[in-house]
């Protein structure tokens, strides 16, 4: 991995977030922008803009702003976070921004599937997770909620009620999901330097342990035959033992060679320009890896089995924050897809 194999420029304003779906064999990159939804198809290098209905019911909108929706209010506005899934052969997207409540739409038609709840408040981190083979959306508002992506609100019937999980909009920075001891779990990383394992069946915290760094993102990976928590933040990627809550590696091993600047003022500790901003985990050539993006636009690939940096840093986002990264299979190979505040989406060959 030395340079992106594909690059595309968003034909709109700032890019805030991304998620991936595969439908009819086509990989699609769903982006949160303004207006809220653009989709990029890498195989065609084609961008498509989608209009989405206003996320609130008319009476809720009036309660919020003092009047019923007008023609100027008919569409959803800004997204700063997005998640997506395929349900019954159709793409469903969820999202919102910091001042708006999480909602869900049918992407192709723009029709609202699950309306925003006024009592949920604004939205922070969102994610798509698969549990027992089914897609769920997780949204962080006044609390953190888990939504069955297949369920919709129905006029005249009870609205969809999400499960309430751990954390809220202002604390959760990373979300991952998997199976631990045969049971589905969701992993939350928090900016208050902690990682929480939440049991979906029991609706309770399975384990909570302190982290030696402010967590920017989390993942789950099988390393040396064991399932590990992967956490990223500041200039490090670390591995955690799910059974004991202990952290076994606090890389980077070769910090000097990758030129992480560790000199900064104490008052700016939370604003380090080179801090990791996002991460995803996957498998490269049979080896578990983490791919990170940073606040200053750099992309790195870390071997989790070897506990070292193996590729990067690459500055293909020209110093602008990397807002999202996903590891996936595309065109017969394993790739990483990154998106940055420079409006570019890049595809990296990990093989």
C-alpha cells in the first residue's frame, strides 16, 4: 500500500461522515453532507444526490418551531453523521446532526421510515452494526439508542421504540459490535478515557475498564486466536483483553520513524492536530489490521498481530481531517475507504 488506487471529489460542500452498503453486488459509499445524502459508486466513479423528507411529523415540527412545515421545510437539511443498511432489497439510511434528532429514510424515495423524536435531542455518533445477522442502527442522543433497521413507524400504530444502551451524545466516540462468549455485545469507546462492553441480551454493562488514552474509535478483532478490543486515540492504537480489561500494547513501537509530534502545550492536549480521528479494523493478507485516519489528514495501517505500523502515514487528504474509514472487500480485493474534510473519498488497496 503506497497510494490510493482510486480518488473522487464530492461535488458538494463539506463531507462529514460515511458508511458503506453493498446491494446487487455493487459497493456504495453513503456520505453525510449538505444536503444530507450523496452516494458514490466506486466502480463507476459516479455521484448521486438524494433528497430526503423532513425528519419530523408536522405536529412535532410545529411544536419545535412554532408553525407547520412550509415548502421551504419539506426536505431534511444538514447531516453530520450517517449510517446505512440494506433492508428487503432497499437502502435505508439513518442520520442527523448535533442539533437534530435521529431519523431514518428509504434512500431511493426519500420517504421517512422512522421520524425524529423531539425528546431525544440532538445527535452525535451513529453506527450500523450487525447482531445475529440483522442490521441495527445505533444513535447517540440524550441517551444511546439501538434501532432495528427493519422496523418503521406506522400511522395509527405504535411507533418504533429503540432499546436504550450505555452513554450519550457527548461521551460516545466509537462504536463496534460482535459476539462474546456466544452472546451479542456492543463496544463503546468514550472521550472520558473508557471502553464499555454492553450485553445486548442482558441490557447491561458486561465490562467497563479505563483506557490509557482519550478514545477516538474502537473495533473488535481476532488476534492470536482471541477476540480483542482495539482502541485508537491520540497517536496510538492499543489492544485490550475482553476477559480482564487489561491493555497489552500501547504503540506505536516506532514512534520516531513515523514522525508523530509529541511536543504540545498541556492546554492543547485535547486538540492535538495529529491525533487519530477514526479507525476501522479488518484482515489484510490473513493478518488482522487497523486502519486509522487523523485530524491532520494522515492514513496509517497497523498490524495488530505484529504490534507495529506497517504502512504510512500517507497525507493524501492534504492536511484535512479524515472523518471516516471503512475496511471492506471490493472488486476481489480488500480495501480501505477513507473520506476527508477535503471532500475526497479515497480507495486504498490493502493487499
